[in-house]
């Protein structure tokens, strides 16, 4: 049993359905799902109405510290009492919980404040209130179903697996005592390349029986609404369940505590049965060791659980894939050849630094991206396999997932999950497509990239330096969540990753830190540099390596710096954002971006502090100095034309002038 983290509903929800009285549907903030106002309006200036307001502010002010569930009542008489609660998802961070509850209460107060009953679901939390006591009772109305429109091929077997996995998980989650958060996640293997990921959660005021019956209703509901679908959710006020074919929560499943939990049978006591005159000393002699061992046992148990949890959070999900083996990752060549229609030109998605990328469809209809590595890879077969296994274990929602590989004679092929929405450059540099990236989307993309890089740098067991972070290596899923691609390539391709100095540079002009481009020195701070360039590009909608702008600047970095120095940073903003953005967030991002591109790697912040800053309202950052401007000497680098991953060659020819430097031998 483990908690889950972060976004609950990241991907492919195209349709949803609600069956309840009068519903208001309104999609706004990024993680907002739905709100439901009741049907009975109250007078604007009534006591009840002002009680609603104080209830909502009491809820949001209590969403601090580690409080993930809170219920309260405002009002004395039955006619004007308002009952309200919030429930944050499993182990979303305290800060995320606080912000979510804040948003949700604002949402309710702006849209439902004249209603006696209201509820809103966000990805990370749920807030509801009513004129009747809603505590410790099961509510199955209203409900929200959402499902992925993609169906499984082997539906019957899949449905059975979904049903049994969720049912089992529901039983386990229900067994947590009242007042403890009742939720769980579980992963099951469905086929060689498909895993089922499931989660359940109840509000923690429910009894075990109530929780289980709510979850059971939700599971049965899934069978009605969403049978055969690749992913679905049922949300009730009191509980929710969901499943996907991909990891949609971040923390791995720890082993279930069931077998070890019961205290050892008190065997020594049975021996004294029938002897009615046990001395007090004897009782103490028996009871004390038992009590002590039980206490020790429980302490030990919680210690282990805590350790596990800590490790889980620290290591994110890489514990899940301890089972990953070479065999489970190997595809045969015929399968891949068939999937890509013999590597046909029509299937070509793009061309990256390490080879051509094709779209493919496996016999089970799963879409994949196939990267056929160029032949001069420096890696022997065994070494290649070992590296693939290691890189396949890196799993994070902001990384494209490596599903496997194929080795046949000279051929080395990598197989990735297919990410539908093209890459960031496709949107970012196109005057039309730019409009689709509103500020909140851009901010979400910046945060997602930061989390992905942080995972590569710190949270995965390997320390991976990406070395070629750029807009075309950031793919976007249907919800515009970023997924970094092409990580770990230096390992797989056989470029020495262990030394911070190499004669072979893998990077892209415009994103490479000066020390890397000029001296081949790389470190996590070279990724930080590329990330800084990326932030400034996302904000300005301009490409660093293709910059033309008067205003006395020759490249994007100087342009950004000049605006910052002259206290007019907001002029950096992409025109297509017009006036809809959060000033604080924009300033924070420009500030971070400029710090990341400082000349001296030591002046660049670590990804962890970048994330901290992005996640919090105010962290004092040092002021940026004039950034590195080595770009001005663009001349004597051997530059080769290359395109990226599952990118955009076909749909957007203008982005083909992406330039990667693959080899560079400094004198
Ligand atoms: C909800 O309100 C609509 C009118 O807005 C009314 O027709 C309907 O009967 C109401 N339903 C309930 C259950 O009160
Ligand atoms: C919760 O909110 C109420 C009213 O706003 C306040 O009196 C109470 O101290 C808060 N509790 C916590 C734990 O913050
Ligand atoms: C919170 O809910 C519990 C029942 O789960 C109830 O006993 C308690 O009174 C509630 N607290 C408030 C402040 O309403
Ligand atoms: C809260 O609302 C703001 C603006 O409305 C939005 O940008 C942010 O993503 C929301 N946060 C959550 C957790 O929903
Ligand atoms: C709550 O409001 C509904 C609708 O107005 C009403 O039927 C119900 O009796 C109210 N409940 C209480 C406890 O006042
Ligand atoms: C999936 O199945 C449902 C019902 O079985 C059907 O309505 C829907 O069109 C199917 N979707 C696809 C993409 O085949
Ligand atoms: C799910 O499995 C349970 C037994 O575990 C069974 O009773 C129930 O009918 C199944 N539900 C569906 C929809 O298949």
C-alpha cells in the first residue's frame, strides 16, 4: 500500500459524463475537474450564505501543515448550519494540498455560493459543503465518470483484471482505521508490455465497511460506463477509483502489510488456562514481555513503513521496475519491422542525433515510437542491453518511457511510448500554434520539465545528465503535459558518461552551456543551463539559436538580460499571451531562467532549488548577473543538421533547421 503523488488525471480524458440534477460544467484551471452546485438557492444576504463564506475560509485556512482531510461546521441552528470538508489526494505535498483547497474554495465561492449544497473535484483535492451533516456517511451523488476513448483489444481479460485488482485494493484500503487516509495504488502486469495501474481512495471519516461499499459501487460503475476502455475514473463525493495503462501516480506500491500485522499469538498464556490462581507476579511476568514485544513489533512495523515510504518518495517510482530484465524488454526485429511498415517513409516522425524515429503500431494496437539507431554506435551488444535495462527503469510522468529494444545484427533499435501531441518546438515557434500555449500551460510545461530533469539528476538511481535538453526533445501529451525524450542516450549510445569531461559533445547549438560547448565539460549544471534557455524560449516564444531582434541584442539571452536589467522584464513575454498571465509567475520564471544561464556553473541553481522556487510563493533568489554570451562566437563549430525525436519534421518543415552538434574535438 502506498500513497500517490501529484496529478491524478494527467492524460487522455476526452469525454465525461455526469448524472445528477442540474450540473454546471466549466473547465478552467489546469487541474480542475468539475464542480456541482446543488439545486436549492439561498438568499444572498442570509445567515446561511454568510456561514458558507466563513466555512469556505475556515476550510482553506486549515489546509496547512500536514492536514490532508478536515471537516468543520459553521452555524448553530439546524436551519443555518453548514457542514463542509476537504480531502486531499493521498500524498500530494502539503503545499499542493493547500493550494488546491484554496483554489477549490475560491471556485465554490465564486460559482456556487448561492447554493445550499455544492462540491468540486480537482485532481489533487475535493471540497464540498451541505446544509445536512455529510460526515461519516457515504454519498454516491453526484458522480463523475471519465474514460479514455481508446479501447483494449483483449477486453474481457482486461476487464477481469481491472475488477479483481481494484476489488482487492478496495479491501486493503478500507482496512485502515478511521482517521487514517484510506487510499492505495497497485500495479499488475497485463501483458508483456502493458501494465495496469490502479488506485482507490475514500474520505478518511468513513468506516471500513462504508469505504468498501463506496469503492465497490465505484468499481461496478466502471464496468457500466467504461468497460474495455484503456483508462477510466469514477469519482463520488465519498470515494474514487481509477486505472490506466500508464503510471499516473508517482509513488510505487509498497508490499501490503496484511500478513505481518497481527500480533504473535499469545501461546504462553494458553498454558495458564484452567489455573485460576495465577499470581500477580506471574501475570506481570507473562504480560510484560508480550506487551513489550507487541510494542516493539508495532514500532518496528511503523519504522519499516516509514522507511519504505521515505524511500518511495525519494526514489520516486524506480523501485517498481526492479523486475525489469533484458528478456522482458527485447522485441524481435520482425515485430518492429511489421509495426513500422518496414520502416516506411510515411511512418517517419523525425530524425534525432542518434537515428531516425518512426511511428509504429504493435499487434495489440499499442502505438510506439521506434528509434533506429545509426549504425556507428560505439556500443557492444551486451553493454547496449545493460544500458537499455537501466534506462528503461527510469520512469516518471515527465519522461517518455523506454519500452524496450531490438537487436538484430547491426541493427540497434529503441522502442518508446508514443506521445501524441508533437514536441514543444512545434507549438512554441509557430505563430499560429503559439496561441494554444496559454500562460498556465506554459507554466505547467516549465514545472514538468523541471520535475523530469530533477528526477534524472537526483531521484533516479542513476545520475543521468541529459546533455541535449531542448524544445524539440520535450514532447507533449494530449493534456500538454511535457515528457522529456532522448535522455540516457549518451549511455545507450556508448558515450562516456562517468567522466565530467569528454571529447565527444552531444548537444544542440543554442542550448549548450559555454563550458560544455567549448571544453566538453559537462555536469548537472550544463542541463540547468539548457533548462534556462528553454524557460526563456517558452516565455518569449522565440528561439535562441534563431534570434533576430533589434533592440541592441544579438541573442535571446542578451535580449532577456537587457529587459531584466532595465526593469521591463514583462516585455519579454510572447505577444500571443496578451494580458492573460500571472505576473508573479512570469517574473519568477524569468528570474530562474536568467540564473540558469549564468556563465559560471556554480552560480546556476540546482534543479531542486528551482523546483522549490516554482512550487512556493516566495523564495528569495540571488539576483542574476549578466549571463553567458558565448553564442556570439558562433563561428567555428562543426554543425550538423539534425532533427529531434518524435518531432515535427513533416508537419512543420520550418523547424527542420534544428542544429545538433554531435562531434566536437576541442583543440
Ligand atoms: C432543479 O431545478 C430545476 C429548475 O432549475 C427544476 O426543474 C428541477 O425540478 C429541480 N430538481 C430538484 C431535484 O429540485
Ligand atoms: C481552522 O480554522 C478555524 C477558523 O478559521 C480556526 O479557528 C482554527 O484554528 C483552524 N485550525 C487549524 C488547525 O488551523
Ligand atoms: C467532523 O466529523 C466527525 C465525524 O466524522 C464529527 O464527529 C465531528 O463533529 C466533525 N467536526 C466538526 C467540527 O464538525
Ligand atoms: C489554482 O488556480 C490558478 C489560477 O486560477 C492555477 O494557475 C493553478 O494551477 C491552480 N492550482 C491548482 C492546484 O489547481
Ligand atoms: C437542506 O436543504 C434541503 C433543500 O432546501 C431541504 O429539503 C432539507 O430539509 C434541508 N436540510 C436541513 C437539515 O435543513
Ligand atoms: C470503444 O468501445 C465503445 C463501446 O464498446 C465504443 O462506443 C467506442 O467507439 C470504442 N472506441 C474506439 C476508439 O474504438
Ligand atoms: C468483479 O469481481 C467480483 C468478484 O471478485 C464479482 O462478484 C463481480 O461480479 C465482478 N464484477 C464485474 C463487473 O465483473
